[in-house]
């Protein structure tokens, strides 16, 4: 009889721990509002200078030249940005995930390129420190 009570207590304890862990994971997701990017834009910087600003509402392909022979091809579709083609040696910019949230970046170091999403609206803070 005591073993049955101990097993029930163990199940309640484990269930409580699992529930607490789930809440610790879910609550920040629910509180962190995604910034509405329907009015957003993407800014393109090369070698530290801004070379273009594009709307996230228009589907478009943008060829970004680097020097006389090199390039990156940026795709904007459904409010998301990605690099779909590039002739840089490592190709890491093409393997980065699509960006859509305020302040996210795609970076191509060989071409000194930074692609950054930006919104007119202020998003929730990432962290608060005292």
C-alpha cells in the first residue's frame, strides 16, 4: 500500500516538473509579440555603406553586385528575405535561414554585405537588465 502512495507521489512530482518546464518554455513565446513586418523594409549595406532599401511587401529579386565580377541575388517574398544565389567562395549567405523579424540579418563576409530587416513598429525588448 505504501508503494502505491509513493508511486502516486512520484507521478505527481514528475508531472509538476514537466508542467513547470513547459510553462518556462511557452510563456516567453506567448509574451514576445512578433513585430508586424507588413510595413517593414529591408536595408542593404555593403562595405559599411547603405546601398539600398526595399519594401518587404513587394515580391522582388534584387541583384547586388560586388566589384565588377561578383554578386549576390536577394529574394523578397511574402515578407521574408533570403539570398538565393551568390558567387562568394563559401556560400554561407545562401545557407542562412530566411529573415523576417525586426533586426534580423543575413551576412556575406567575402562580399562585405549585410542585409537587415527593419520595421516601423517597435518590437518587444529581447531582454531587460537592471
